[in-house]
C-alpha cells in the first residue's frame, strides 16, 4: 500500500512547473524497537538531562546549546540565534542545472525519495521533464529544505517517476585517495586474475532483495514470538567457523574454490 506523501510542492524547470509529492524510498518502521524498563516494576525508564557537576535535573527553560571551544569553555547560542540561521522551507524544486547521470560518485548519495506528479493536469509537464533527463542521460541538480536543513538534491528518472536523492555536504565526504593511495597498483598475476574471474562468473546471479535480509531481526522476531506463546527461547544459532587467519597460497585457494564450485559445493545453487 502506497504511503501518504510527507512533502508536497512544485517541480520547476525554467517556465515549466507542475505539482509533485514526495515519499521516502526507504523506511525503518519494520525494525524491532525496544523500550528500556525497570526490571523490578516493569515500568518504562525515562531519560532526562542532569547537570554534570551537581547531578541535579535541569529544567527545560534552563537548557541552552553550547559549542565547545576549550576545556570547560563553551560559546552558548540562544534559541532566537539558532532560529535566525534557519532557512525557509521553500516548496519548489527548481532545477538549476544538469550533470551527466553517472557524474556524481555514489559516496555523495545520502537518502532516496520517490517523486511523483500530484495533479493530473500537471502530469504531462512532469513526464516531459522526466523523459528529457532520460533522453539526455542527465540528472537534475537543485536545492531544497528537508529535515530542517537546506540540502543539495539530485533528480534521476526511474521507470514512470523520478528518484530524488539528498546529497551529502562537502565536509561529510572523505577523500578516498588518502586511504587507497598506498595500495600497490601493480597488476596481479594473469593466471590468478583469470581464475578469480572464473570464480566470480560462477557466483554471478540476478539481484534478489532476499540477499539483504536482516538475520538479527529475524532471530529477534522468533524470540519475541516464542515468549508471547510462553515457549522456550529458540536455540541459539551456531556461529560460523572462523575464517583462516592466513592464506599461504592464493593459487591453491583459488584451485580449491573452483573445484568446490564445479562439484556443486556452493549453497543454494
């Protein structure tokens, strides 16, 4: 069942405008969530702010935001000062520019949303913008206030709709070269590469959402279900065998792996 939109506004490209609605493409609402309880009474435990020095609770009106500049030294900001930098929640996604669809690295992608037309009259304009990006292999770039902050966003055509990605801020993305530059850039042995390519080919299959099931979530639900019915807790799953700490010969390891694949040793095949 489709969810109600959490954002409504307009999609705009030059003089072309259409009403749109947006829904998050991902959700964690199905995740198991716990409350902290007092074991003795069964009552929920509530949290509160206390003064680090005195240990006494702090009233809401006495709480203030502080930016640390030294040991026990903070610059405090009042609510009106924080409000002064808040941005107006504009309701228009004005596409400012376009970039090649594959021009933005995956590391910049933050959170995906589904964008759909919100009015039959404006649906044609929505489709024209969507199809123009698909035909030119481009993604639209805009800015939008979401989750209380202005975000750069990227729009990509997908099927009949558009996916809007919020993009990470520049100070959130680390330079990959700082981590990868010391890795030896020489090519591995040709025979090893060929054998590894064969192993990869043997294990290549179509994508299936079941590949990313959460086993911890499944086990928690089993335990909860058994407790609801008053049964004993399910037996704990046996841990997987520890991986070898050191592979003496890559060639030998690949030969054994390929041999196991050939004998149907891979699970689920």
